[in-house]
């Protein structure tokens, strides 16, 4: 990162503030870590690469409010970490991750139902558009529905490829997911709901009857009957459904006698 304005903006917009605790995932050499520590009361930074530990000891030496955890975030008990490191404090997550693992880690953080207020992360610009897409719009996909089920995603600002040296082949964007206190009401079985969403978008340009029938191993006439009861048009495609329609449809399919729950 050679653009000096990016990390301060991530810290400021990512809820690093007096009275807050911040979990950082993926420190690199500690550029963002410093900005977080200047603003938040405490920072716990999780970095998997052991080779970076001596570097971080040097770059973060001036701060006494940083704890480095040299582990894989997927193996860390984050509930316990938050309880021990940030008692009584609002907590935010900032993640600076390789793009190819961003979505799995975002979903891990959201599905774990951690006591956190927000997740701020830099992603490819196209991925940001998909993650932040509203249900019923062209860019929406399964990840859009999943992320919006748990949070309110916001596009904060774009980061041009020229902000990096060497310059990558893609532009980036910083997004923040403000975690919901409550997920959308009425879902009878959460795991099955996400199965329906995944199946619906597996053939996104086709009317929903075909991908749902194939993805859920249900007869098409049963799927169409469920769609009718859920008041979802037979001609609808996944990208056209609202969150409320997905909830109604998933519930109908869950209660279908032939459904493999």
C-alpha cells in the first residue's frame, strides 16, 4: 500500500475510536494496526504468518495497547478472545486479507454470531458490488443474501489499483458490515434457508423452479406448489426476490413432505 490516506480512512470508518476494542485479522507489516491503535482503546491483531512477528515487534513498538496473536483466525476461539480482551467494550473487526479467502472469513465471523458491532474489510471492487447488492437488483447473489441476513453492508470508498505497488490488475473497495442485533424474522430453519438461497442462485438466469428442484432434490411440481403458496411468481429468478420472499419460500419448501431436511 503506497497511498497514505487509505489505512487512516479504514481505521476512522471502521469504528476504531475511544472506548472501542478492535480485532484486526491479517496485520501485514502493521500499517493499519498502527492506525487502529492510535484511535481505539485496545487492538488484538491476529496474524498467521510467524515470519512477520519480528517485523511487528519493531513496527508496533511504540504502542502499549496492542496484543498480537500468532494463529490462524479460523482456529481461534473468538468468543473467548472478546470476553477476555474487551470486557464491557463495543468491538469492531477490521480485516486485511487475501481476496481469495475474504468471503469465507466474513461468513465465519457472521455465522459465529460474535458480540461485534461491525466488520470492515477491503475487497475487490466487483466483490464489493456483489456483497453490498440489494435483494431484487442485478448484482445480487447468494453471498449478498447471506451477508445481508446477518448485517447491513455499506460501500465506504473505492481504492484504485494505483494505491498499491506493484499495482494489481483490479481496483478495490472498502466495505463495512454493520452487524444486525436480530436476523430477519420468521425463518423456520436457518440452515435450510441458506440451502434454498444457494440452490436458487446455482442457475441464476433460469426461472426458480428448475434450480430449486435440482438443488433440493424435489419434484418440480412440488417446488412450483411451494412457490405459489409463498406468492412467488413462477417466472421469477433468484435475483428478483426480496429477503421476505426468500424467507416465505424457504419455509414453504422446508415444510414440503418430500423435503430432505
